[in-house]
């Protein structure tokens, strides 16, 4: 029998409905392995579409029966707990198993140059952009991204070039490895986009986050590029703990910087400089100051690793973006409906400001589903009020229920949040019925307005529901 990769033919992926886990499944499938997966329930788009296209069957719910096809290797996602009946069956049988970061290191990164993009925000956009820029220049990269780049339509790729671009997540690895995923990625060059407190379910405080990023920074070889943002308040502590030296990037600041920035018609033009010397004139379709910083970081890394050709400016101008990152889902009756992944208060604020910049004069009706482990907690209660108040109208869906038994005093107080936002001049309320939420958004939005729906999940199909409600609205 011809084995798929290093003697492994049959690979089973637990938690395959997750974006990153579906990418791992795709990589093993492309390497020639037979791949199946399991999850608690059937995956939802875009992961379900990807798995269907790959012909990877998904068994659900979890259970020992899912292992009856006798896989050679089980990849265990970090959503899996030790008490999971399928995980118990894996452990009791002694079947070979790895976390997905361990599998990435062993089977895909060891013979390639690993370019790792880390940071609290902007990882997916920056990683996707680097992948596109390498590919458009003919450098044939491999990659794994925690989203779906529109230029590829998939969140993974196994190329023949020397680079493997991977999104470096600081979240924990598996129930048998509580360290951050990015500690497994053996970076030969890296970006740390920013450092803030996040993932309140696994990090005690900001110091714990800084310590995790310091461990990552220490993995970057001393003579290798480590790109860090100029002016980030927490990055100096990361570098000091790691004993590392970073090369800075930014907008009008840093070793690598965007200068002479002009914006218009949904695009941004700028001069990229390195220590004051021009490295090129570029134009990007990405909107918002945060995305301009992401772009400078990506361009700087490519220059630092010598992956630059004359095609680079044209490649950047052609970048299509990422699903669920300021993704326009449709326009009905003059109302633009946008999907975004933002869930941390900083990401929410930056996304709202970016949309305002792209649609000057439009009223912004924002919808939000508190579904992440951070957004469902009270830790950012005040910060969320400030961020959401940047919208013109704020409508919330009920917090997503997870089997984590959060105590009432740990949960975000939605009544207080709506009251605090309203006190800042932005009408806000929670609507616990998804169809009622969509209908309210459609009624509030006027021609020329923007409806921005933010969630890390599919948000119960809210964007399509809003578009349907807009089509049915009288007078449009």
C-alpha cells in the first residue's frame, strides 16, 4: 500500500469543524492520506463547504464508533476535553495521536522555512496577505490560515516553494498540552502584530499573555527577522523577557513604515520605506488603519526574507481579502450588509472605524453575537461599551451558550452593556430571536446605510436574513 506521508495513510481529525482543524485535514488529504473527521455536530459554512469539496466525511457526535475505520493517526483539536468519549477511546487503545500543532511541526514544517504570524489581532489578514503575495509572485508557498482567503477559496495549501506561512495562535494546544499553539511552529521568521489581554478563559491576566508571547519570540533565531509594531505598549516587555530584538513597523513610524498615505474609493496608496529609503509605491484594497499596519508588516517580512520580485506591487493591488473580514455579503435597497469576525473590543472598534472610513456619510447599524470565550465574560464590560458606542445603532443577539458553566457573576451583563452604550448616545438593545433581530436591522437601516454583523461563528445566518428582510421591505 502506498502511504500518504511518512508511513501514515489514514488520518482521523477530532474537532474537524473548526477552521484550523479543517485546514489540517486538507493538508493531510493533499499529502495523499485518507482523511475522516468527527465533531459534536455537523459543521457550518464555510468549513462544511470546504470539507464537502474535499470529500472528507464528518462523523458526529463524538464517540468510540468514529474510530472503527482504524486510523493510523488521530489529530486532536483543542476543543476536545479529556472526558470526551472519543478521546477516552483514543487514550485507552494506545492509538497514535498528536495535537494539530504537533502534527504541523512533524509533518509539514520540518523541511520548510516557517513564517509565523502572531498577535492578538490581525493574524488571519496578515497571514492571508503574505500567502497571496508569495503565490502571486510565483513562489508557490504552503500555508495554514485561521480563515478562508478569497484568493484561494481554501484555508490551506501544500506548495513546492520553500516557505510555509502559518497563523500563530496563542490559544492552548490540546487537553494534554496547555501551552500556546505557536510554540510548536519553529519560526524561521515571524511577525508579532500586537499584544493585548485576550482569551480570558485560559490567561489569568495581561502578564500571562506577555509571558506566552515572550516564549514565542525567544524561538525566533537571533539572526532571523522578528517584525514588531512600533508604539505597542506591551511589545517591549515581550522582547525584554525573550531577550530578543525586533525590527519595527508602522504607519508614519518604525523602521518599516507607510508614508504619504492617501485614501479614496475604497483603496489606500502609500510609499513603503525602510530606514527612510523607499522600498516601493503600493496600493491596497484593504480598508482601515489597522489593515494598513497589517499590510506594512506583511511587506516588511517579505523584504526581510528576500521574497520580493517586481510583481509585488501588482500582487498587493489584486488581493481579494478574507471571508468574515469586512466581507460584503450583499447590497439590497441601497443597504450594504457586511460580515466580520471581530469579537475583542479593540477589533470591534477598529472594524467599525474602518467601515466608517470606507463608507463616509453612511449610518452604521452594528449587530453582535457574544460567542467567544472572551466576549461572553464580564472582563471587558467597560471596553465593549466604548467600542460598540462607535456605531450609530447597536443590536445584540443573546450570548452563545457553551457547556463551560460560567457563573452568573462572570457572564457579561447585557442589560448593563446596552444601558452604558445608550448613555453614550448610541441606541442599543438585545433581541434574543434571530429573525426579529434581522427584521429590526432591516427596518432601522436606510438606503446608503451599512449593516455590520460581527461574530466568530455563522451568526445563525444573520447576514442572509437581513438581506432577505431588506428585499421584503416596502418601498424598496
